[in-house]
C-alpha cells in the first residue's frame, strides 16, 4: 500500500497515525499541566489531511502539479467535453447535434467502453472530434498502485489507437482525482491532464433545462465544460438529459457569440 513516492493515501495513513499519537500524548500530558501541545499538533495533522485531500479532488487546484482547467480568456471560445463514452445511443445522438450546429467537441473515452463499441469511437474521430484517455475501468486512481495505473492508461490508449487510428494527447483522471504520482504517470506519457471550469452536474439528471441553465450561468471565455455521454462502465446508462441539454447549451451560447472548439484548438488559441 505504501508507495515510496508520496501517494496521497500513504500520507493520509501517516497523518492518521500521527494524529492518534498526538491525541494519546495530549491525554497523558493533560494530567500534569494545562498546555496541550499534543492536541494542537493533532489538529494541525487533521487540517493537513483535509488540505491535501481537497487539493486532490478540486478540479482547478494546481497544488500537485500542472493541470489544465480552462483555456486562454482572450476570445469567446469554449470547449465542450464528454466523459465516460462511447455509450450508444447517447454518444451518437450528441454527435448528430454537434454536426447540426457545426460544433467540435472532445470525448474522454473509457477503455472498456471503447472495447465494447469501437465503431462508435471511430465515428467520433471521423466526424472531426478530439478523443482523450479516461482510463480503462474508470477507477479512482488515488486507490491504485503504479502497475495498476500503468495498465489503466496504456490499455486505453492502445484500444483508442486501434479503434480510431488516433493516439490521445489528453487525459482526464476519473472524477478529476489526482496526486503527484497520477500526474507523473500522465507526464511520462506526454498526456496533458485536462480538468474543467464549468460543471453542470449533468450526471445527477436534474433535467435538461437545469443543466443548460447551469452552463450558461457559469460560462466564461476559455471555459472547459464537463458533460457526460456515458456513465462509468454502465452500458446504455441514460444520458438523454445531457443530449437535450447539449442542444440548448449550443443554441444559447452561440447566440451570445461563443464558438465551440476542441481542447487542442482551445489551448492553441493564444499562440
Ligand atoms: Zn468519468
């Protein structure tokens, strides 16, 4: 479980032991004098654990290293991103809407789903969209060791290459969770880690109108919008609200003068 290179899990285990030790110390120390260094150290340990964990899960944190959560803000450009596909029929329905409005998007594909629906993955690329790696089993990478992580990323890249002929250059860890080692794994493979700045929580299915409203409310120049055409490994998981919301979002943002681009185009836009 313990990894020599500061995995978040390892640090949290050490901090837990430390905090328990401090509290025991506090208990015995308290009998002799009112000053409570054990308690103060224990509280510091808990605060440290909260800090480290929140930076691993917050999409926009740069604490563990460079991630991209938005693009340059000079132009009215936004990037729609879809996670967890391919997942027919929803992926294909989204592709039809994107075509209807001449919009290009980015799809972060789950390896297992590419293996099941390689032809859908191929269609995404054939219609001019970008694809990224979203791991093989959509597992929380903070819980995996390096060998397991290697497999999750490499098997997915291989499947995407075989299905689409394209090698992904971008990577999104499941739920956006990462620590030093997750980012190092991505860097070793020249994969840019892409998070998001606009999150309408479409996976909770609050209704297409609510999803669209949330996007329109949060949008900004250079926004990376997180949506879902899939649902983890759940084949056929219902994403009809995300499909309907996609059309509403495109209509409303195009009306406001926004242009939709892939992640690559968004990041190249300031050059
Ligand atoms: Zn996901």
